[in-house]
């Protein structure tokens, strides 16, 4: 496993609402074509590296779900 630090993590807009949310690193995604994603409640925990198309699919799924 490769660790890439430091990253500029951006919280989901729902993170400020007390929800179980994620953070992602858009600058790294733009530079590398790999989207790092992590649990906003565990900033020192592991991150998931996904393709841009997988990230887009995840966002679409989250937006279509009943909350």
C-alpha cells in the first residue's frame, strides 16, 4: 500500500450535519487520475483509492438515495 501525504482533504457537505460522511482529495484526483476517499470521522484511518468513474458513480448513487 502506498501512502500519499499530505493531501488537501475536502469534507462532504453533509459532514457538518453530523452525518456519517466522507472526505476526498480533489487536487490529487486532478493530478493523478486517482480519487482518494476516506471517512471524515477517521482522518488518520485508511483511504480508498478509486477511479474517477467509480467516484462519479458513487456520487450519483448518493444523490439518488432517500436520505
